[in-house]
C-alpha cells in the first residue's frame, strides 16, 4: 500500500467550467497535490470536450468499467493508501471492491451535497407543500447514510447538512467533516480591478442545466420574476448562461423581452463580472451554490432565496438581498440595481464572506491534520464505528453478488 497515493473514483470526469461539482472536485485534487500526494483519477464515464485535463497538473487518469473484475486488478496494481468516492453512488458501486482489495486504505466520501435533502425538497415543492422532517427519511436517504457509515470520513460542504446528519440521522460527528469550497482569498488589488457599478449592465443567472434546480430557477425567472422586474427597469436585460442548455431552455430566449439565453459561458466569472446583479430565485436544492462564490469573487451582488443562501454566510451579512416572496424578490432586485451605495455595501459583504469563510489555506491545513490523525488510528476509528462495519459486511456483500451476477451475464 502506498500511503501517499490517493485514488479518486469519479462519477464523471470533472468539468469545472460546467458545474460547481466539477469545480469542487478540481479543488480537492489541487488540495491533495499541494500536500505531496500522488493522485490517480478514475471514472467509468465518457469524457467530453469540456473535461478538465488532469494529466496537465500531474494526475494519472484511468478509465474503468462498471461491474467488472478489471477494477480489482487495477486496485492490486496501484495499491492506494486512500480512496475518495465522488458521491455516494460511487461508494455503492465500487466500495466493496475497495474493501476486498485494499482493506487498509482510508475510505473518504465526498457527498457534494446531501442528495436526500435536495430530493426531499424537490418532492415537497412538486406537491406544493412545506418540507416535513419525515420527508428526509426516504429510500435515497437510507442509501446515502449507509454509504456515509461505511466510509471512514465523509466530506460535507454545508454546516446545515452537518447538523441534519447529526440531529436527524444520528451520525457520529467523528465520521463527517465540514469542508466547503476552497477559494483564493481576495486581495485589495483584486477588488480594485473589479468592474465598476457604471461599467456593468443588466442581470445575470448561471447554472448547469443538467442540474434540475437550475432549470426550475430559470423557469421561475422567465414566468414570475422577469415580468415584474422589466416593468420596474425597462432598459435592463437578463442574461442566462449555463452548460448543456437543451432546446426547451433555448426557446425561452426573447429579444423583445430582453431575456437572453446564451448557453455555455466560456469563462463563468468573466461573464458574471459584466453584469450588475446575479438573480437566483432558487426554490429547492442543497449544499453550497458555486454561482454565488463566483459572483463574490468578481464583486457581483446577488439576490436569492433562503434556500439559495443557505449555509453560505455563517451569520455574516449576505452580498445582496434574500427574499422568498417573488414580488418582494423583484422589488429588492430593482432597488439594489439602482442604488449604488447599497450595491457597493453588498459587494463588500461578498469579499468578506470569501476571505473569512472560504479562504483555502486555513481550511486545507486543518483538513490534512484530521486526515493524518485518522490515519494514525484507523483501526480504532473503525472499531468505534461498528454499525459501519455491519453495513460493510451485509450491504457490501449484497452489492457484491449483484455486481458479480451482472458481470457473469456480460460474459460471451
């Protein structure tokens, strides 16, 4: 076993230009590289033209196959000291093979966000009712929490989700670790170079359209927010950017209404920096929203909902306005758009949030310290997580035999 070699099993090949999930994964890769780890990234997904070139930063890339013993041979070959699963479905698929071939390797799960929370909120919205605590205890939650318990440590991006895991699901705090986005701190020079209030025009939204909350948000903007807002500021435009925009998205484009669908942004932060305010009336979701991090990094205030801003500020003032009522949302957006002093204060709030909440240097040092401590007593840590061992034994075995059955069926 090579203690300084980490294998990352990706759901997809990361696309930081397309999604916050892609950005998050590249941040984790850089984290491990910066601390001297050798990183191997493997995925069964197909690459796209937008996939990040990991080899350029010194990462080994390997294509793998689902439900195939070739993955076991791959593990025997590289002998990782640590394995990181990209979302719980990767732990379900490959966790038992890692346990079989590399029982002493530390197993880490990067949840990205709590899928069971996002799904529960989406279902409540579809049924036109408030989220009930019992909605959390779904079949998806059973799968996701089981994956968390089977791993040695799970990375949680939101403090709200940390609380839910501990209070609603009774997860041992020793098994979860708060690690948000890892950002470069903003310098005075960075701030001086931001586009000014006068240099910016219109409103902006950005988001990957493969992510259902983003598509729902654009529909809300089109049908509910923009009709109100364009009456208040007739000269303003709304610009929508996002990767993987389908025909149903593109057909919302309307020059007469000044509602512009641009599709993929070549440089997300640059696009956001050209506009005065980011609008994101997010109705459901989980985790942290990368679009707000991007906006703060380029000095663009944001108007969003309580769910949109959830866990972003740690009690600090938001970089804009928060409104759940859609009429109030439009009113707040119009006021912020036209009031330079209010806008500048919101901009300053964003810079403080980035530097005090997401500065990567302190976050990385603390995380590596936890990893080292855990590694020094991994056997004891697993012994204290006996329920995790039970799940590893029973669930992994059932997954194992299903996978072996699929592999057998595939044989000629």
